[in-house]
């Protein structure tokens, strides 16, 4: 549960930007000094001021329930790669294309393991953090539900081709393929739902004529997860549009950086999100 360390006495609303305070919103609900601002948002997800990158996550938050499902998918991909690699070592034939196919299946499998490690102690290893930063920079789609789901659907086709089409082990190949197929479809569905709902919120905010500055108080770096959720509830009249986990996934998608130790949606990120353009993929 979210613990606050003493709530200071709220200051008067004249500290807000009075010329742009949202008319239909409770100004105090978005105040950094009232809801915790940059401090309160960080503590809720355990991002505190830990040193050495502790508690930091790139893309889809790895402390949540999806982490284990993705991690099992990575293990499944590795099992398929190792099984086929051992088979071709025992039944060696000159087949360069097949060799490259199995090599990349192994590379993809081990890469997914590093990306989806659910153990906090291993997540903060410098090499793991470095790898995740590279993924965020060069393969951003892998940090989104839609991208990850499509990737696991692709992995399902590779596993099926490697184990079933070749006749190595049809039963095991079918089981592994089925898991990756279901995981990919569910992740794609989750991503599509979050993307459409978030785009609906953006359309409402843009049609209201409000900008990011309307929701961020002077001197506040951005909105915490609780403040963002409150803003969405007030503007859409639906307090349950996003769950707590969903808000964290959205903050990941809005973030300009692979790691967000403060757990905030920055003012600049809100400004970019509220510009005209295609929907933000979650």
C-alpha cells in the first residue's frame, strides 16, 4: 500500500497558475505539495532514491504480474533454440541457412530473458541495465505491449518452424508454440485496449482546449501516478478507466527515458503527448 511520510499543510490555491487552472478540475487534486508531487509518485512503486539504478525498469514494468508471463515466454524460446541446436549437433548436415536460423533463435531467446528478468536483484546488474538501455534506444517497440505481443507471435512461428516443420519434436513444439501464440495474442489485445483508451483521453483533453500546463502546478516537475489517474477521472468522468498497473504502463509509454526513478509524467512528456499526431502505442 502507498505510504506517505507526513502530509504538509496545503498552501492556498494562489500558488497555482491561476490564469490556466482547469475549470472543471479540483486544483488541489493535482498539487505537488498536496499529493506528494515528485516524492509521492516515486514511493508508490518502490522507486525511491536507491542508488546504482536499484528499482529502475525500462519499458513494461518488470515488477508487475506480466513479468513472469513474458519471462516464461523467453524461457520457452530458449528451450526451443537449445533443443534444435542439440538435435542438429547430433545429426549434423551441411545446412548454413538452418544453422543461422537456430543461432538467431538462441540469440532472441537469451535476449528476451535479459529483457524480462522478473528478479529485482538481477534487474539492477550493470550489464542487464546496459542491455535494456540499448533495447529502449534501438528497439523501442519491445518495451510496449503491442510490440512485445507481435514479437512473441513472430517467435511462435519460428518455434513452430524449428520443431514441428522439421519433425524434431512435434508434441513439444506444439506446446511451446501454443504458449507463445496465446501470450502474443493476449499482449496485443492488452496493448490495443490501453492504446485506444489513452487516445480517447488525449482526444478529450485536446478538445477541451486545455494544455499540459493546466494540470501541472508551478515548480512541479510533473504528475505522479495518482495525480495522472485523478486527472483522467476528472476529465472523462470515469474514475476506473485505468487501474494502478495500467497507469504505470502508461507512464512507461509516455516517458522519454528508459528509466524513470521519480515515477512522474514530466511536463515535457505531457506536452508532447497532447500534440496532434498518431496514437501513442502502449
